[in-house]
């Protein structure tokens, strides 16, 4: 064996040992570092204290995943351990994926962000016969004149004027509540309206477009906007605050705002792609992360969403295309949450630092741990937890 070959072999072995070392250090926003085994130990302490029944965590350094771990169980009934490859209900993480899909269609010339969506259809949206149980029924808009102003940009920035969901209206009928584009008001209906227009215009279902443009290119083999038979092998049940197992909903029709089924492993691939600026041109990523509208509400959702404040001016809190944005000493933070019965998620990336974290929980206690987990994993002290209505477990009322 030549001396050069021995040196090369030694170097390769050294690199392998370093990359697999359990004592690898993880870099945080403030320049501090934490060893992976220490991070695991302290996350376990937090999840135990907050009574989080299951949690998956991914941390990103230098635009790639450097730490992954799953804590807790898939179900408190079976006690089967949660895995990083376990299927999760993604809830509103769906919206971040859909925003990238939409920008891909913009690049292809299929859509323009500022053209009213009704212009893409040969007849009014309310004249189309529904194909789903409810979400593409726009008959209530027959007497509405404002909906014709809604654009793709308004849908992605939550300024469409629609309620979050039509059943939030007293009569459960969809309507535009204010001049489109005038004010942020979180709306799943807005993104679904954009989806339905695209499906009519292109003659293709959401799931087909997502598989072609996002999931297959990124190797997200266990992600879908509808439940798939392959997910039966390993999926997480949601849990309420007391740990009661909730029934798994498997019959959702694909909706851009809410029905993503994915794994922490797959969604970490998506976040890597975001940090590495894959799939889209640089100018498209720049548009996604450009502040489109300032956010001044006391909270993102609920009654306090209609009341303004200056509390978050120091963060220049705003919305981009499908993502919330904040400004920090370390550059822009782009965040997206997910919230459904028994499932609570949070993700944030700091593109200028190549840093980020993904938190996916199958527990209604998950959000109570997010502030502590963000501080611990990447030293994120900027996420506006009060605006998100995340009450830390340390402040939770004791029975």
C-alpha cells in the first residue's frame, strides 16, 4: 500500500468518524454551540416537563440537516416509539409547500401573481359544479362582487378577505369580508381558492402537481396531500392535552392549506431545499421572502387578530408568500406553523445564516414547549410566541 493511498484512506476514515460522531457540535444563531447528546438530553427534559407525548426535531446548520431525533410515542395506547420516519398530519405546513408549488407555476408562465384569479376561468367560479364534498363549492359567491379582485399574491399573503374557513362565519357561508389586499387575516380558504382556480385552469389536481413539482424532485417519497395506503405502516396519532389518543382522519380530500401528510424526514428535505434555494430561481425565492404586508395584530388568529399593536414593530413582523417573516440581528427569519387537533408544528429558517429548526409534535401540549425548544436548539429568541398564542408550559395553569 503506497504512502499516498494510506494518507487518503486515513483522511477518509477520519472524515467518516467525525461526521458520525455522537459528540458533533451544533451551531446556534448567537454563535454558541451545543453537543448533540446534550441537546438530546435537554430536549427530553423539556418534553417531559411540558408533557409532550411525541416530538420530532431537526436542526439545520450550513443549509443542511445536522441533527434529527424523535422523542415520545406514536400513540400513548400502544407506547410504540415515535420515529423520524413516522407519518404525521402536517396541518398548515401544507401552505409553505403550496407556496413553492405556486411560484414554480409562475416561473412556467401558468400564473401571474397580480392577475385576478377569476380572469383565468371562462365562467364565474360559482357556476362550476362542486367535485368535492365542500371546499370547491363557491355558490355563495354568486352575489359577491369583491371576490373578483382576489389575486394569487393576496391568497399567499392572507389578504384575500375570506375567513380562515367558511364555517367560521355565523351562517357558515363563504364571503369576502373586506377589500381584498387591504389587511392580513389568516385564511385557509384563500389558499384553497387559489388551488381550485389552478385545478380548473390547468385541468390537473393538486396532488398530481405537488408530486411532479415538489415531492418527487426532492425525494419526499412519503408525502402527499391525501392519505395513501403506504402510510398505514407507520403513522402518528394525535393526542389531546391529557394524552388521550384522537381518531386518525384519513378521508380528507386534497387541500393546499391543510391536508399534507408527511414525515419529519421528508419535511426536513423540504426545509433543506428552501435553505439551499432548490426548485426555484433566485428571484422567486427573493419574492417569497420579501415582506409583502406588515403585521400589526395582537395575535395571528382569534379575536385579538382584529386589534392592532406596536408590540412587534421591533421585529418588523410581516408576511411573505406563504411564510411569516421577522427581522433579527441575524437577518430574516421565515417561519411557518401547523396546528390541528392533536398535532402542533413549528418551523423557522434564517437563510442568511443557513440555520433553522423543525419541530413536529403529535400532542396538543407541543406548542407550550416551542419557546424553550427554540431557545435551546438554535438560540431563536425572536419568534413572537405571544403573537402565535403559544403559552409556555412554565406559565401553564396547574390543576
